[in-house]
C-alpha cells in the first residue's frame, strides 16, 4: 500500500511538473506573441507632446567635446543637457530676467551667460555654482564671447557698448564705443586678438583690436540691422545676417564683401559657420504662420543646400557640433532640436519645464523625468475615432529608451588641430549623481 502511495505521489508530482512546464511555455508563447503584436502595431501609436510656450530658448551652445548642449532662455535659467539620452542634467538659477546669451569656456568647465538684468555671470558646470557676477552695462546684455585662452570675456549690450572683462578678478578692463545703439552680436577671432561686432541700428559690422581698443575696420553693406556675426575657424572670413534678409560673407584682411546670399523672406536671428568652412547655417524668424526655419548654405557656390523645418515658432539660435555633423537649434517654441547635416533629418527634440524634462525622436521613442508624463501622451491612430492611450498601456514601456541616440554623436573638432579645442577633456559630470 505504501509503495502504491509513493508511486501515485511521484506520478502526481511529475504531472504537476509537466503541467507547470507547459504553462510556462504557453505563457512565454503568449508573451512573445503580445510583444510581436505590440511591435507590429507601434506604428499605430503617435507620440503627442503637449508643449507649453513661454520658456523660449534664446541661445544654444555645444560643449567642446560635442556631448552636451547649454541653453539660456526666457525662464531666466541656463540648462545643461546630454545630447545622446536627452537627460537635462542641471539647471543654473540666478539671473532675474531673460538669459539672452550663453557661451562655454574652451576647457569645457565654465559657462558664461548674459541677461536682460544687465549682468554677466560665470558658472562652474560641475557644481552648478555661480562663481562671479560682472556688472557695468547700462542695458541688456545681448551677446557674450570668451577669448580662447579662457582669461577674458567680451560682451555686447543694448547700451551700445562692448566690454572686455577679466574672468579671474571680475574687473572691467576696457569699453569699446562705436556703434550707435544696440550691439546685437560679438565674436572673437581664433587667435584671440580681435573682436567683430554687429550693430542693430547702424547696420554696421566693426573689427576691433582687443589690446589697444582701436576700431580697425567698418564693414558696410547691409541695408538694415545686423543681428548675428560668426567668424570662420581659419580667422579669414566673417559671416553676417539680419533684418535685410541677406547673409553676407566678408574677407577680414581686406574688408571686401566676398559674397551675398539672397532669397530669404524672413529676418535672420542667428548663424554659424561649420568648422571646415564649407557651410553657413542660419536660423530665421517668423513668417505669416509664425514658423521658424533653419537653412544650410554652401559658401563656395552660394547655393541653398537644404531647409530644415520643424520648429513651431521662430528660431532664436543655431550652433554646429565640433565635428561638423550636427546642427542644434533653439526656438521661441521652447524646444531645442538636433539635426543631421548630411541628410537634413531631425534626430531629436528636447524640452524642459521647471523640474521636469522630456526628449523624443520623430518616430516617438522618448526619455523623460519621472514627473514629465503630464507633458505628452500616445494617440492610437488606428481607431476610427483617435484615442489618447492611458499611461498603463504597454506602448509607454515599449517606447521608453534610456539612450535615444548614438554615443558617438558630437566629438572633437577634426579641423582645428592647432586650436585650444584639440584633445578637449569631457565635461566631468556623473548623470547619476546630479538630479535635474
């Protein structure tokens, strides 16, 4: 009797084991099927961000290692984000008005910002601390630039002046006077010897010698205010653009106007020259539909290479990654966007509000902070009546990615072999240790 009981128990256990194994296999098959079905139907779910305006991005710059974006905006803050995962790492608070302009020191350790509060501030990236405030302008600070040796700041203001500041001491060393009213933009030649400035109302571009403060040359040719100037990496050319809806290329040595790019129907806010000197990238203002566009021009041929559309409102600022492969743009629509130059494709969009951030790709993959789910949703377009998908739907998990873009985006400038950008160390920030 005992043997029969033992055999029965063994058979029962064996049957239970087979049943459990069969159940596991069935569940696995069903899970795989659901996963396959979800993957096949992901295209039915449209990512829909609920972007609120009011925190327009006034200025964007890219770190020397090409991995981070620094932005300044209408919300009075400066923000630091990592390009490949969209993570907004730090917010810098201290200005009492809009941040109009930002720059990064050539060693990648510090940010300089200029604001409508008439001040310039120096920030340590690794700690987020404001190390120094520079006061002396009588009106808005429109533009800042840093001399390559990292010792001095140059600023342009609505008070019509340009000022030279010593970073370590905070002292104002020199004031350059020559523009009639607003100085919209300043840039520094790669050798650190000269300043180029743009006037909003005198329509002029001026070349200044930093050591003496002398005005060396005036470039005249624009018929309206000049909003932005950029200098080529070899220090030979200036690109300028503004309200007369043209871009002009000038030879610094001779003062000659080399080329004029026409055909635009919107005023220009910002421009940049690629490190290899082949392209000019420009960001434009609003048209009748209040949209913003980015245009890429080939310098040698004067041809428009491509027009990039995606911002809902005017584009305030554009920058090019050091390797020359990507464009970053900041807009009044509160977003920052990353574009691939070779294809013109939009790769990713970034936005941040208060303590939350959201980043997403055109195909709907996203990364975000824990509280950012209120800023977006998925919509099921396969339904006759479009439905907003609840947040417990599997599509939210399927579309969440910690790394949105390749780790190789950005990189050192391959063209400036003798510049301070060469072999630049990566910004020392631990994503896990620094909450937004």
